[in-house]
C-alpha cells in the first residue's frame, strides 16, 4: 500500500474513531475533528486514490479553470465538469427569475422523495443547457463570485489595482527559491460575502529544497469523502506543473486541515471504501513541449497506469 493511500484511509479512520458530532451550515450533520495533517511524497506516484475511482479529468479541468482566473461555470461545463453546478444552481433557484417548483434542501429531500430528485435533475439539466447556450444567462447565473481563480490571479487591492499571486509566486521561485514568502491566499475577507462558496482550501505555500518543490495547503473546511480526494490530486498536480516550469523535481505535498469532517449521509460509502484493498498509484505525464503553467490545456496532461476500484457515489451537501 502506498504512503499516500495509507495517509488518506488513516484520516478516515481517525475521524470515525475520534470525531465529534456537529451540526453544519447544510443541515446534514457531520462527524468532525479539528486539526489534522497528511503528507504525500510525490515521487512515489500521483496521489489519485485507488480505493475508489477519482476522475483525473475533473481534477485537471478544475485546476486549469482556477489558473485561468475564471469564476464562471461555463468553462467547466464545456469540459464536462459538473462539480460546481450545485452552488451556481442554488443562486439561480433562490432568485426572482426562477419560476419552477421549490428545489431547496436537495441533499436531504432527495433521499426520501424520488419524484423530487427527478424534478431537481430535470431543472438542473435545463439550467446547464442555458449556461452553455445563453451568454446573458451564463454571465448572470454562471458566475460564482470572486472565488479561487479571481483571488489567485486578480486579487483586488485597496488602491484599485490587482495582484497576480500565482504568477508572482512562480517568478519568485525562479529568482529566490529560498524565500519563505512563496504564498498564495484565496481567503479575501472583503470578498467572502459575495462568493457562492467561501474558499475551503484557503492558503498554500511552496518550499524549495535540494532541487525539489514541495507544497503545503491549509484547508479550513474539508468534506473528507467527496472533496478531499479531489483536493489532494489538485494540489499535487499544481505542484507538478509549477515544478515543471521552474526546472525542479517534485518533493512532498503536505495537506493541513482545520475542520475535517465526514457527512452523516456518507457513512455507508466510507464503509465500502475502507473494505477495499489499495492498489499501486498511477503516474502523471505532462507535455514536455509546454513550459508555462498558463499554457497548459487538458490534452497536455495524462494519468497512466491507473487501476482503481469502482466509483462510490454520494450526495453533495450544498
């Protein structure tokens, strides 16, 4: 079993055994612990879980979306990525423009009402189609506010300027790799009220030693079953891409948590995952002809030798 898979499964067991029951914003309920850390040596393989299938295309397209500075789900939908739909859709169904049936509390109501779930899915498909085909509708309801991409690439200053944090940190890695200021923050208190979902992965820092680039992420809030596997792979990919541009090897990805929680409606799924035997980690292939991280497209990235157990589906708490 890889160190990476051991770290994640160990976190699941730790929270199950030591967590406390807490209410949460979504009304679903969680088992939660505060303060936890995992470390992934990136030279042993790409940390894409094997005890359930995690879509690399979803991970990569979301990261490229962040790196573009984009905050509209249209780009994601164009790449068949639906992981941010619920937050944009929630804004739409709570607006005065929405004229359909009440779609609130999907995560709770759908479990006991198949008719409601079917109607929700129908309304969601109509919403997605309008985002893809109607420019005005997409501009109004595809926007998630000043979420990750905006903060990474165009942080607003009090003087009215913008700071490209991601570009600046790459420049600094090249010029001064021993800097202790290789930090990108997504948590902008002024913008939090306007975001569809305030940043869960709030701040990350790079560290260069012996020709290797490492990254540490601080995540304030972590849905361990659904969200964390994507976060692990996303920041591992980001570290690989920046190391590639800067001419460095990869070191470790360190994942540090505030509130790490398991939703009460994910218990059965976690039991299935913990019963499975992990397999060898896959490897990441990056197009060597591309140098700048801002030039990469989805076709430039590939995962090889990935042989996971099947997907385990679970509801998203919105």
